[in-house]
C-alpha cells in the first residue's frame, strides 16, 4: 500500500510582501503612522522651542490690529469682571456676606478665563489649522499645547493687574501668595488635557466649536466665579446633601478657590473642600495624562479626510 504525503502548497509571495520586507530592511515606515507613546513624547520635547515661539507669536498677533494692542489682554477680563459685578454683585446681591468681594470676583474671572479660553482654542486647534497640519510633519499635540501656553502667558499679564487690585483693596502681601505657583501649574496641566480632548473632538466634528460657548457658560455659572459656593450651600439647607461636595469638587471651582485661598487673606481654608490639594492634583493627572494619551491615539487621523 503506497502512502502519498500531501504537503500544502507554499504561500505565494506577493509584491506587497516584497515591498514590506524591503521597507523594514531599510528602516522605513508608513507615512503618517502613529509613533509609540515614548517616541511621541520625545518628538514633542524636541519641538519645545517651536511650541513656545508659536504661542508667543499667536499672543502678539491676537491684538495686533487694535490701537491699544496688548493692553486688551488685561482689559478684556477686567471689563468682564465689571459686568459681572454690576449684574451679580449689585443687582443680585451675591456680594452680601462675601468679604473682599471685588478681589474675590476678579480672581474668579481671571482664573475661569484661563480655563475657558484654553478649552475654546483647543477645540479649534486642529480644525482651524488644517493648512499647517497638512503641510508640515510634526506632533499634532504641539498645537493644543501651544494654545494653552498662549493662554497661560495671557493670564500672567492679567495677574499683574490682579496684584494691583488686591493691594488697592487692602489685601496684604503674604507668604501664601507662593501657593499660587503650584495651583497654576496644576490648572495648566488640567487645561492642557481638556484642550487635547477637545482638539480631537473638534477635528472630527467641527460643529462642537459652536456648541462649546453654551457648555462653558453653564460650567461657569456652577463654578462659583461670581458667587461663593460655600455661602450659597450654607444658606440653602433644603439642598440635597450631595450638592455641596459635588460643586466644590468641580475642577474649575477647585482651581478658582485655590487661587482665592492663596491670594485673599479673608478666604479661609474652611471654605475649601476637604483634601483640596489631592483633588486638584488628581484632576490634573487624570485629565492631563488621560487627555494626552486620548489625543495621541488618533494622531494619524488629523488632517485627513
């Protein structure tokens, strides 16, 4: 009895296999392919000078056509604070039982503007710069990061005006002012993560940019920018028990209240949520790191389609 061995036919080698092997042999990769996360971080670090220069250039050009120029960096949040003072402080009397209400309000407006502007510019970071994205090869995260850095630079200009306001209203210089530095660093990390998340959403669905002003306005009203969360929840005893902790743990409210605690001596630690620095650090790490990874995962899709 003869036994016949049947061996499977060899898999045909296609031209694609030959090209792939040739590319691998010479260290070539697919154009626009997403790099590994460590490689992506290294690419961003290598372009740190571009990120800072781009942020500074955008800040300089923002008011280039205005006669008052860079003065508007300070005037815009101050005018917003003036309007809020008239509507909320005077007409709605939210200033009652809030010591140093004007420093309280101006600090809230400046810090909130930093967050809202970072998110808003991040939403348009990719969709509004498609020409740059399609023309040049660079880590796309450089755009939302540079826009957040631009907003940080603008906030630092505003902080000079805030210091003058604090001194004019009798708020003394204190060692606690140094706490503003870590608070701003944590807020910048949080803002950057939010900007990266919104940049990915905005790149896929540009209409989100039209919706965001309404979302941000609602967020502002529940963040205690114009009123004291501690005072309001204390006055309304009929509120559910979970409302006050949720409002105080809101990341925007956390960073605003941390800055108030740092700069205004009449704003006491009892008005802060428990473990406030842990909460602030947690928001910064979760949103900052998570937002960066979320943005990186779609790196190869930006500017296509």
